């Protein structure tokens, strides 16, 4: 998936050109009514070339040929845009399909014997054994064992992940490979419904359904097309009354110039490309509707741990108690953490380095490490000198020191409460019967989060942090990170409640989650981004899956959604604004021969009626390929207030859309003049 | 001086918007207020007589059905009265029964608030027909329009299941707004020398010794509701240019005010319903900007005189006075023309057929847009439809799916809106083209060439916009014109009403999306610009080719 194909690789362009011709099939064109009208017009002009007598179009072969060629290219350009957008998806799908090879699965039968079965014959509920080097034959849940798995085929991430039975990291995806140990997997999908199958279908665009906004926009485009069809059909008899003879080719040209071909040609490409941008970002959106909804999000619910903070608590301060000083606390803590591989332990050593406190040398060989156990709630080390060092939960250490015959310094209680009230976790440090002090463990907010939340606020999006911490801790982190609101001591059902409350106010809510107990909330949310590392239940409940399992990505997904909507709006505005200039080119051209005074309306000073009509038509055609890059890449989105954003975009695409064609048509007219 | 005259009138209307708009809000807000005390008794009597005990609130579909049925019954009664007016009461001038296609055209014309007149009031209608059909229809069609506007506003500004009760809104529109205002204005007009009598035509002996027939009748009563209800059908064939309908510049200004004040004030009422007064002013300002632009064009064009006459060396100091009344002059005539076509009333105080080419572009364009103030109720609804369209086109530019007043605009609304959007050009351009394809249509043109195109186009545009003003000069009392314009008026009125009430019904059920920094705002200056732009672009794109062949070509050829 991460094998990002460049926007315009040669192979894709070649395929797209081929596709553009295949898509000329009128049955296919009917799906896009605007372009279908253009195609019908093209066919009429073609017939006029072939049978001029029948249409009274003798002697206009050259003009009709020119109109025909330009119209044909208009359609081809539109098809090309769509084919190009689809092509990128197809390339990705092809690489995924390679992953989806047929493998032999080792099915464990009821009598515990192993039978070799083709992966395509596996059914829901089968239990398979997967050993080192085997491809996992289908999506499922590990019921026994632990293994490291290479998921690069799907996520593009080369570092293997550890998966084990039980808990939230027990789901495996078909097509990934076990690279060490073994697991027993209970298959959870029937053939053809696996995650990989879904992914292929999605990136291929096979299942692409039009989104509500796209449908609404299409309705409007069809209406405009009908209005202009009416305008063109009715102008013929009316003009005839005052002696203006209009040729059918000219009327077709007028029609094609007026109907919104630019947006009509690019609309589906914009949609496909928008989905594709999400996919490229390693997020799999189950529907375009979800991406569109992302642009409308009002509220984002984020888990504190792992999303806003690193999730592992880090030592940030050594707090002495009783008669000891800070250096002593640090050094004792240092001894106790020297063999401690947990993030907390490592952070103690880092903090010492930061504070320039030397580590007391120690003969590790002869020391005895005491591992952390849930019952004792402490860890430590027994030194060769017989001294015992312990660090751990304050209660546990207090009890241990008392057992060793020591006393508890009077200020311990107060200082540990202070740390807790600031949102930190105190760890007590003791050597034999003396309690030296506390390590202030703090959950650290990821860098840049505050800025991200400020940006979201500018977009009008509210952030809510969910955490199991007590209200004090939650408040501290919330303030530090700059989120708008928080829910402390939250239980899974709290998320659902908050989502429903927000939705009742008409807001759209996005959230991320990975656990099975997140599933109902993911399903309830308008945008539910499930982590690929999460359970199958979570992935099925959400409408997007992040293959990198990075919950902060929800913020980017929102931006992509907005960008998609903006691109659609920008090109629609541009397309309609273009019509003004086209009118000034075509109306005088149509009527000037019969009504010479109409020349006044030829404000662009185009050379001849024929040249004016052809110039407008050529502009209308070439603007499509010129805008393909914009349609594919999307309009640049900088988070800012809606009113500012509107003025900016309106200026670029509205005012620009009025001016650009005046210049473009004039230039084309000059070129035509030079050629003839 | 001319410009000052026009500015004063505009200013008075602006000052009227708030008090009248607030009053309209109180009438329809269905919360108890002072007006209940004054009019409640009358309504209770009406409700009792009608057997209308429970005034249950209706879904949009029920509202539409009630509206259609009510209108259908009135049409049936009116049609019969026209057909047999010769033998009915109050016919001192011995007017004959009406010809069926003309009766069809006339009844549709008045029920749809169009008031296109293919008959001449003096000779075509008995007093009974004038009062029992024409004046009655003037009340009911305006009340229908007001009810639609209020129902539409309720739909887009509230959340629930109901857009009100049609019969209640309809009754209140008459008892609390149209009836009291028209009674007051009738008395004022009588004071300003407009006749009000049931006496027969006066046969006066002139100095030459000939007998002149001077038609009189209940003119003042008709005149006030004709304008307040944005109806426009004159008592006399010459409409408001007739000295009995509009004797002086003061009555002229009063008539302008009457037709303009309700459509203008409804924007304020809308703001009150939306609980955001700025929203109402945005709509008002957009309308006013378009209005002033068009007024400037017609005034400039008329005051320059007719280029063909100027070229002959004739003094054009007075401007183009052909077809205008000397007592009104260019300014009062231009203003009247602009207001009567903006507010789609259709009364005229000058002959639109003899406006200069660019001058006649103005009434045509205003009726083609049909939303610069517009007729009672429907103008606001049309403008709000364009507001939704503007939001839909530009709302995406802020990266959110479009929403108007906190409600999302989705495929269902777009489908209904496009029906309304498509209907208007369809019923103007298609019949115009058909008219030019047939001898029946072409034969009626009195002035061939580009002006002939304007004549035909004007007739259908006026019918479609339910304006009713005639370009005149077109021989339009034939079956072809009676039937075709009748159908156009009918479709012009009801298609968009039904479709847009459907939009209201659909938006009504939608959950509000709360406003925040990311919301596309529709209550600021920028949106005025967008709205005006969208109206002009969509309108211009649709009608520019025919306008180019009609008034624009005419202008260019005599320039």
C-alpha cells in the first residue's frame, strides 16, 4: 500500500488513454449525463459531415469537422480524467492482488489432526495452525500462541508486530506472514469477504458509490444542462423569426460551451482522487460517504493515552522526602532502574543524565534483579553488598520499609498527594529501611498536539479527550494539550453517551478506537477510525481503518474530507463562472452575420464568428486536462476561519473563473488567426 | 429632482419594512398577541361558519392539498360566474356572458395572482363579476401567496413535523392584513378622487355634441387590493394609467408603496422567524441592489429619449414620453414600471410596449428573475430558493457540505429545487418558441422584427412570473393565446409552490447543525454579493440569448 505510485507514471497514463476510448461507449457515458449530452452532440455533427445533404449542411464540411474534432476531444479528456483517477487505484489493487495468493492452510480438525486445505476453501469458524514462514490464510482471531507477524503487504510497515491470544491485539489479517513462533487462528470470514478482498474492491473503485453531496451536485448539473438544452433548442425558431439562420453545428457548439462540462468531466475524478488521497495516507475508507462526513465533523473524540500523550509515563522529577536530598533520591532510583527495561525505568536513567547526576557504579553480574510483579507492585535490585533497593507504588514501598524496620518520613503523604493532584503518578524509592523519596512520573503530551488542536479550533472543530484517569489528572493533561473538553474516569459506554449527546445537537462526531469495547462507539460515530492493530470487531464497526494504527491521523482525515469538498466546490464555481466569457464569444458570433450591430457585444474583439465559436469550444475542451492535476491533488487547504476561506476561494475560483476564459479564448483566437 | 423623487419612495419603503414586517410576524407567529384582540372575534365567526373547529397543524403535503383544493373551488365558482354574468345581478351596463376560453384565461389569471387581462374591464365584466370574482380573487390569491411564504419560512426556520395550518394562515392573511389595509387605502384613494360607486356608466354630452360613455364603478376598492395583493388587474383596460384608477402623482406613489410594502416587509418577517434579523436584511439588501440596478437602467434609458427621434433632431429633453402619462413623467413612470414588475404586480401606469428597448429589457428581466421582492409571498420564497442554491454552489468552498440556516442541503432538496428552477425558463422559452413556429402565434404580433420577439416573450414571461402586465400591442384575445397563457400561468404558480413547500417540508424534519467557525455564513455582506451574483449569472445565462434577439438587438439597431 505504501508503494506510492507517482501521480503520473507512464503505465497509468497509457492505460488511461486506452480507457478514454473504451469509455466512449454511450451506455457507459449515460452515467454522466452532462458528458452524454456532449456525446450526442458530437454524433449529430458527425452525421452532418457524413450526410451533408440530409442536414442541408453542404459546404460546411471544414467547420463541421473542426467542431466534431474538438467535441470528440472534450469527451476524451473527460474520460481520460476519470480513467487516470481510477488507474491509480487499479495499480494499488494489482499489488494487493499479488498478496492474495492461494495458500495451503493447516486446518486443525476436531480430532486434533491437521489437514491441508486450500485457503479458498476455508470457512468461518475453521481453526488453522500457522507456523513460522507461513502466510496467514484468512482473517481471524488468535486463540492460542504468540507470534511476530510481517504485515507489510497491507500496511507497508516493514517492522513486524507481535500478536497474541486474548486482549485487543489478537486479530490477524489474511495475506500477512508469520515470521517467528506459531499461532492457532480461528477464521472469521468466508472467502471473498476478507479484509484484503474489501481493500482490493475499495481501491479499485469497483464498489464506488456516489456520495450524497455528489448526487446533489449531479442533480444540479443535470438541471443546468436541461436549461441550456432548452435555451439552445428554443433560440432556433425565435432567431429564425428575425432572419437569423443558425447552423446545427453552431447550436451544438453553443450548448456544449454552456453546459457545465468542466465540472461534469471532472466530478467523478475528484471523488475517486479524494478517496485515493485517503488510501495513500494509509487509511482505508469503507465509503466515500465517510470521507465526505469527515469534512463535516464538528467534534472529535480522542483517547488520551496513545493519541494525545505517548501513553507511557516518564520520570520528570525526583522528589526527596525526610532528610534525603534530590541527588540521593536520583542515585537510589538510578540503581533501582539500571536493569529495568520498562519505559518508566528507562526514563529514570534519562532524567538523571538530563540533570547531570552520575550513576553509582555497580557490578551487575553479582546483583540480583527483582522483577515487577502485580502482587508486590514493586521492582528493584539486590546489590552484592547485601543492600536491597526497591521502587514501586507508594503503598507497597511503605509497607516494605516498615517490614524492614524503617520509619516513614512525615512529609511523604503530602508530597505524594501533591504529585497525584498535578496529574502525575508518584513512585516511592527505598533502600533497605530508608525511604528516600519519590519519582514524579508524568504522562507526556506529544509534541505539536497543541498546535493541531488550535488548528482544529480554527476549523470550528471541538476536541474531547477521553481518559480513565481521575478528573484532576485529566484536567492537567487537557490543559496542557489544549483540548476543549475532557471526560475523566471514562468507561466505554461514556463515549457512546457523549457521541449521542453531540449528535442530538446536530453535530457530526469522529472518533478513533481499537478495542472490542470501542466497537459500539465506533459504529455510532459518523466517522469511526479503527486501528488496524485493533480487534476485528472494532475494524468492522468503524467506517475507516488506519493501517498504520496512528490515532492522530483522524485530524488529517478531516482535512482530506474538507479538501475533497472544497475541490468539488472550486471546480463547480469555476465551471459556471466560465460561461460568462463564453457567452460574450458565442452570442455575437451567432447573430452578427444577420444583425451586424451585434458586433458591439464582441468585447474580446475576436476575429470572425467561426473563429470565436471554435475558440470558445477549444477553451472549453482544453480546460479539462489543464484542471486534471487540480482535481487529482485537490485544492490547497490551510485551516482558517470559514469566512476567510470563502473570500479566498471565491476570489480564486469565482473571479478567476470569470477572467481566465476571457484571456484564454482571446489567445486561442489569436492562434487560430495566425494559422489561417 | 427625478432622482430625489425615486429615492424618497425607496426610503419610505425601507422605513416601512421593520414595522410592517414585525406586524406580519405577529400575525403568523401563532403566539397570542395584541392583534388577536382586534381581529380574533371576526376569525372566530368565520371559523364557526366554516365548521372549522380544530385548527390542527398540517404536514407540508396536507398544506399543499388544502391550498390546491381551496384554489380549485374558487376557480370553479369564478369560472361559472363569468360564463353566466350576463344574466346575473349587478349588471347595470348590460355586459354579456364571457367567451369560454377567455373565461378560462381570466379565472386562471386571477387565481394565480397574475391578472393578465385579455379582456377590457369596461366592456368585458359586470360589476358583480368585478366584485365577486375579480376583487375576491385578488384577496384570495394574495392570501394564498402569503400563506405559502409563511409556511415555507416556518419549514426552513424550525424543526418539527408541521408547517402550520393552511386555512388558518389563509384566513388571517385576509382578516388581519389584506382586508384592514385595503379598507384604509380605499378610503384614502376615495379621498384622492378615485371613484367608488355602483352607478352605471355615465353618458355625458360633450361640447361637440357627441355622447361620451364614461365608465365608473367600484374602482377605489379594486385599486387598493389590486396593489396590496400584488395582483395588478385594472378596473379599466388602461389600468393605472387611467385617470380614474390613478389620478395624480400622489396616488401613483401610494400605489407603488402598496404593491411594494408587503413583499419587502416579508424579508423582515423571515428574519424574525429565523431569529436572526441580519438574515432578513441580507435578503432585503440583495433584492434592493438588484432593484436599484434595474431602476437605474430603465430610468436612464427612458430619459435619453428615443434615438430614432433624436436623430431626426427632435428635442429629447423630456425623454421618451411615448406611451407615458404627462402627469407622471419619466421618473414616476420608470419607478412604477420597475416596482410593478419587480413585485410582479402587473399594473401599469405607462405602456410597456413603447418603452425604449433597454427600458423594456428591465420589466422583462425582472419578471424572468421573479424574485426582486416578487409577488406577495412568492417573491421571498423564490429568493430564498436562490439563497439555498447560492449556498449549495459556494458552500462547498469552505470544505463542508452545504447548509442553510443550519440545515443540510441534500439530494432530496436539490431535486425539488431544480424542479422549481427548471419550470420557470421552461414555461417561458418553450411557448415562446412554439408561438414563433405557428401562424396562430406569429399572427398576433403587431410590430414585426426584434420588437415582435419582445412582444411574445413579454406575454409569456408575464404569465409565467404571475405578473400579468401586458406589453400590449399583441392581439392576444384569441383561443391560442388565451389557452397557452392560461396554462403557463397555472404552471408558473403551482409547480414552484408545491416543489418549494416540499423543500420546506424536507428541511423541517432536519436536525440543526450548530453554527461555528467553520460554518458558511449567510448573514453578512459577502453573502449578499454571492446571492446577487448567483441570481444574475443563472438568470443571465438562461435568458441572454432571447434577450439578445429581442430588446438588445432592437437597442443596437436603432442606436
